[in-house]
């Protein structure tokens, strides 16, 4: 059975490539991207019930849509296929430098775990100043995480890293869709995220946890109040502009956008604060995301939960 | 039906989109949205851009915000030359790296300098305190140093021998403080040389056309009615002061 799957994948790969198409691998024949799983079925039945379409029909339609994304306009991605096959063959792992207390680092960890991209994690403990060592500074003079190293190629900035991984490896297409309008929706959120979700959620954690821990001082209540108001306004926009009545931020399926957003919105939990407490719509979204991500979500957030638990023990 | 682009050329990302579309001969309808007159708060515009920001694109039923998303969408739809957003994985990643970094770096600092030097004094009727100005200038200089040392290095353009979206997005942000009379290119020969290359690559006429409004901002501000700025006061004071 496995032999047949492998053979059919090889044949599909060869025939796609001779026509200049990029083969979309759907399923786990090469052992890399996971096969259709429970989360995917859950998503399909959710979307189906919202649209009034029987789940199996929706499923068939979407599979056809995905398969039709094999088309000649995807220039240059033959390189991606060769690279992928080479790295699979040589067993070269992509290396990432992460601190799981950092939101964008978690997004990358989760994507790598979920999609089973072969990788090696180097832990960089920000609280111990490991990002300021001479060694790390040589790698990244900006002294920030996350960093990706692929062979000799060094890349910073989480969205660039996530998109690089999505483009290079044959992971399920929903993460970063090929179809231009659907891809544009993800690009739109990812851009907006930088000056909205990210700074406003991070500030709450900074004021409630990081600054007091670093300086031993009390929380600045005034600044915290203002930060919470800002975050509230951002969450309003997140609900009304992006999520609306969709299962995920950019449509029917989970994407890089949901990954980045959920990691940011989890951060204040490190201080024991659930910023989605009074927002049932966003809570349901968060649950859907957690379901879709499975164990990789909990594993990535273990450090954050430990911070929360230690604080609660002290209080 | 042609693509509609909702733009105000005072805005940096609008200039990037404008130059990108024109340079690539993409047929589009220029829909002016005057930020100064609060047109982005109107009902009609709200239907195009739920985020209520410019630039915005409408292509049939498809509406899109965020300049980077817009330019990448146009690049794919109109099959623009590869160098803008290279298909090569590593080159593309380098462009994405710059586009990601700039949101909270040069974009914020260039904007801030423009508001602190020109708009806010007009709004509140007096100069901004010196420490604020000095702090903002230092941040801006740090970003400009990073652009020169990390993103440009000794290359003609950010990603290599040819221009890309990274340079297009960078140049408009760096030009913004000039609108407030701050010549950021002064004392920066490397940056000036890069600006000249970018301007030549885009086409001097197109570059100058895009920047006409912003470079005339100081003159324009002399005639503006300060009450027009009331609309922006709360947000700007919170953001920048």
C-alpha cells in the first residue's frame, strides 16, 4: 500500500514537472506533510454546516480546488521541488533559533511541528541574555529571535520565515494558499498584524509581567489601563474586519495568519490574563485553532504556561 | 473592468502602489481619497476598505487593503517582471524580510518625524518639546543606519542587482521626512546613491510625480485650516506624544 502511494507520488511528481507544473502533494506519502486528519474533517464539517452544503460535497469541491492549483503560472517553483527532494535525500535539517517565550518563535515552532518539516531547534534564552552573546550576534547582529538557518542562508523576521517554509516545503496548501486572492488575504492580515495585534497584545504582557519582573517594581496601572483599551479596540477590529462570520481569519481554513494571531493573543496568559475572556466569537476561533494544531499548540505554549503557574504560586 | 486603486499620494504606501502600477503599465482607475478631508471615514470608502485605510484595491468583487498585499497581488495577476518579487525562494525571503522589518522601524519613524516637525505644530499651535524631537531623530537615524549596514550593504539594491518591492517600499518611507524639511540624505552618500539608482530605475518623471504632493507639504501646510486637523488630533497625540 505504501509502495503504491510512493510510486503514484513519484509518477505524479514527474508528470507535473515535465509540464512545468508544481505538484501539490496532498497526503503523507513522502512522510513529510501529514495526511488528512481529524482537525481537517472538523473544519470541513464546520464550513459545510455554515454554508448548508453536505460535508462530503464540500470536501470533494475543495479537494478539486486544491488540485487545480497545479498550474504553469507558478514560475520558478521547480527549484522548490528540487530543493525539497535534495534536503529529504541528504537529511539536511533546517535550523531555527527560538525562545518559546517569544510569540513569533512559537508560531514558527508550531508550523514546523505540525507540518513535520525536518528541523533542529536551538534554544536562545532571552531572559538569560543569550541573544546578546558574541556568538549569536555573529549570526544575527540585530540580536533578535527567531532566526532561520538553511545551509548557509540566514533569515530573520517571523513572517519571512513562515512564508519561506510554506513556499519551500510541500506542506498542506491551506497554510499559505496559492490562489492569488486567498494568498492576498493572508498577506493582508500578516501586514496588519505588525502594527495592531502584535504591539497591543505584547504591551499588556510587557507591563504586567516583564517590566515588573525585570525591575522589581509594581505594575504601572495607568499605562496598563491604556494598553488594555488599545488592545480592546484592536480585538474589535479583529472580530469585525477579519474574522467576521468565518471559521478562521482568512477563510474556511487555518492559515499562517491564525498562527501569528493566536500566539500573540496567548501571551497575556503568562500573566494570568485571558484577553478573550469576554469575547465568545474569538474564544470559539481560538478553540478551532487549538483543535487544528493539536499537540503542537500545547507543546509550544508549555513555557508560557509555566511562567503563569509560577506567578500564581507566588501570589 | 479595470482595477480600482484608492490612493492619497501624501501616504507613503500609496506612493509605492502608485509607482508599481504605473511602472508596470497596469491599467487602473485612480480613485483619490483625501485623508486630510477625512474621506477615508466616509460610508462609500468603508465598503471598499473595512480597515478604512489607504491604499485599497478593488478588482471586481475583490477588495484588498495593505500595500504589500496589494502589490504582491498585482504582481501575480499582471505577471510583472520577476525582479519585483522574485520566484527564487531565497531572494523572495530577503524581500519579505525587509518588508516585515520596516513596519515597526523606518515606517513608524519616518511618519513620526513628518508629524512632529510639520503636522503637530500646526495642530497644537506650537513646537514639539526638544527631547521628543531628539529621541525621534535618534530612532530614525538608527533605522537609516540599519538600512545601510544590513539591508543594502554593498549591493546596488536591497536584494541584489535589481530593484524589488523592498526598495520601492523603502524609498517612500525615507522620502517622507523630506516633506517636513528634514533632508535625511544629507551626510549619507551611500543612501543618496541608492536613492538615485531607485529614481532612475523607476523613471525620474514617475518618481517625481508620485512625490510632488509630499514635497510640497510645507507650502501646503501654510494655507491649511487647522480645524481640518482636529479629526486626527486624538490619535496622533496618543501615537506620537
